[in-house]
């Protein structure tokens, strides 16, 4: 968790989030994947930064629906993602 607290403030997260809507990023899945990993690492363990991330993607995420209606495949993806985050 210390890692996410050593990199700038919320303004840096906002700046990176604006990149997620850039055509060059959205059309390049590798760049989008790496950007999402960077954002996840920079926000991990920081409630304020995590809230920015959740707010930014709130229009396309439904955590309540996922909590109650996810498939075994969804669960596997979450576990795999968590495993990758722990390695950072």
C-alpha cells in the first residue's frame, strides 16, 4: 500500500483518467491494458484515489450486480487480477 501513496496526488489520477478517453489509447488494447494496470497500482490502498477511479467508471460498472450475479468465469478474472496486483 505504501507504493500507491508515494506517487502524487489526486490530480495525477485525474490526468491519467483523461487518457482513457483518448482515441489513440482506446483503439490500442495493449496501451489501455497497461494504463489500467498503472491506475490500479497508483490507487491501491488510497481511499481518495480509489474513489476517483470508481467515480470515473461508474457509468459502465455495476458493482452490486456483479456481487450478486457474477459467473464462475467472472470470479476467476477477479482472482487473477488480484493475483497480478499483489505482484506489483
